[in-house]
C-alpha cells in the first residue's frame, strides 16, 4: 500500500459519503456538492483504469482544491458570521465563490456586503442589495426577502410573509427559514406556538450541527425565561457570539421572567448602536409588553422544555470531543511511544521494509509461533512495515485509544489493548495453520486499534440500550460504518490482514461488553 492507493481510497470514500449525505438531505444547497463529488469520483475511476499509478495523486489534488479547501473556508465563514465580522467573512465568501460557485455561493459575497453596510449604518445601500434579489420562488430570493424584514425587526410582517409565501414543503426543507420562523413566533409572543413549531421541525433540527441546535434551544430558553440556561449555552457551545448578541438574548430571558428593569439595563448601551439591525431589535424588544412566560406556558410546553434540558445533558455526556478534550491519556501516548521506538529500531537494524530485520525483531510467522516463539504474538504488534503503515495505525490509536482510555480507565484500557493485540495475532496464526489464510508474515498494531473500535461499539451499544439517547445511536452508527469501510478495504487491498482486523474487532467488542459493567458503576 502506497500514498497513491491510499488517496484513491480516501477520495472515493469522501465523495461517496458526500453524495449519500446529499441524497438523504432535504437541503437543496447540497446539489452542488453532489455534482462536484460525482465529478471527482468519475475522474478517480477513469484514471484508476487508465493510469492507476497517478490516479490517487490527481484525484487527491482535485479533492483538496474543490472539496477540502471550500469546506474549511465555509467553516471559517460561518464562524465569522456568528461573530458579526462581516468584512472578513466577505473575503472568505469570495474565495468560496471561486472554488464552489453553486449552492448560493455566487451571491453570498453580495449578501454579506449588505450585512456589513447595515452594521455600518448604511441602511439604504444594504436594502438596495437585498431588494435586487428578493423573491419567494428561489432559495436566494427568500434569503434576501427575509433579511429585509429581519434588518428592521419587522417580525409580525415577516411571520405573515412566511406563512403566506413559503409552501409547507419548502418550510420543512430549509433550516434557515425554520429558525427565522421560530424567532418570529417568539418575538410576537406566541411562545407555545414556538415550542409546537420546534416539535414540527424536530427531524430537520436533529440533522443540523450541534451549534445550530443549541442556537434554537437558546431561543426557546430566552423566550421561556430560562435565563440560567441561556447563560450556560453562551458560555459553552455559543461562546463565539459577540457580547451584543449575548446581552440581547439575556435581556430577552430577563423580560420573560418579568425583570423589565434588568432587561433595560442590559440593552441600554445598544439603543444607539450604529448597526441598524441591533438598534431596531432593541427598539422592538423594549416597545413590546412584558410577557411572563410562566403564566403563558401550557403543561405540554413545560414538558417540552424539560425534554430539551435532558437532551442537552445527555449530549454533553455522550459527545466524543467533550469526553476527550482537556484530559490526558497517558497510556495511549505510552503505546504510541512504544510503537515509535520499535520503528526506530527497525530503521537502526536494517530498515522498516526489510523482511529479515522485521523477522529478527519479532514479526509474526505462524510456523515459528507453533515452534515455540509465542512471544511473537505480542512483539509483532509493535512492528510496522514502512512509515505509511505506522502513520495510519498511530492515527487510529491516537483517536480511538484516548476515547477508550478516558472511559474505561488505564488498567482496563491496557487490558483491552493487550488482549486484542495478542488475540488478533493468535487468530491469524490459527487460521493460517488451518489453511483458511495464506498469511505467512504479519506485523502491525491494527488488531489492537480495531479492538479499541470494538470496545467503543460495545460502549455505545450499552449506552443506547440503556438510555435510548440519539447521540449514542449516532456514535454507534459511525463506528459501525468504520468497520464496514475497513472490511471493504481489507478485502480489496493486497497484503492487508482481514482476519487480524476482524478478529481484533470481535475480541474488543466481547471484552468491552464485560468491562463496560465496571465503567457503569464507576461513572
């Protein structure tokens, strides 16, 4: 396996995943990504047939330019929009337009320019830009029309426009319109209608990213007077929002519990803002009568709010990044260090692709194991055939190892790692002796890494069966997809041990189903 072959696989998996995601998604703005991915996939397939030695390098270049670069740029664009840094966002939008001129990005720089002008108080210029595009028949036109209403905080008129001009099918598909409509309901005092609409849009919201879901939850909490919850979201996943936005929504929450004076104090410095959108929003908020949420919410609405709170708590528990972030995984780094040290020894004594060197250092040779070299079952798991083999395994160990170690603890983590390592090599030996495998020589930590994947699946399966949490189900599906990809890769790639990988996964899963009981008690 070389870098060219690996790139063919990476590009193909990425493009196929993008196409599948686009098909499953109701968002019409995914069409452009599907076309780009389909084109790159077709080029990869053609070159793999005509000139396989450079197919991966060419496909990887196209993928980097037309998929990876715009995707990273869009992430930064959304972050800058959230922070109200419109000038920097416009520059990035211009770059994305060059690389991905579909899905509404051709007009995006103009729209951000309009937001920038509104921020600087140039209301006529901003209005002129949006008016050029406004329409109810296209996604771009709807976006422009909504911004015209939103810029002046004409929430009642905007709600009416959405109800009269946006077909139910489009409303169910376009997340941005859903969020604006939810805000309209809250701004006009229909908080029970807001919660009912949240339930209606549940399927669409669950498919969105966590930041979007939490912004909607923040709207709900603000209009329902859950000020501590609003503050907590702004201190966590919504921390990138500017202080003006945070104060506005905290003031909204204060109003919803009847603290009108506190709300006025929070908004006092924003009434003279040069940004027309902020100034109009503050004027709207202070001009409306104070609606006490506790006196308006029905019992059904109160239950809905409790359900949202429970969802946030469960997501915090099962979110992979939150379990890893800020915590040390010393055992995982120890295992990575031992693998790197073994690789240095390979280079020192003859080279990492020298068969004789690997044999002398302890590579797995089934006949030698039967002859008494049982130590090879362990030593082989620390050896690697070339830097590509080492890099891919260490990347997997870094991600899966930290997760499993921080959930199970060091002792159980090392137990799982060693059992999966030795067990997978023993399976390779056994199947070779029985004649079901042609493997005569094996090295690598792949069996241990796949054992960690198996443990992770056991953990997420037990969590899902116990709590029926959607995020645990999502994690479970992701890891099952990893195993599916690994299986296809093993069966189509020469010199890759399918038996070693699948046996490591099975061993890890079975051990994980046992040690997870202890983890549950400790948690």
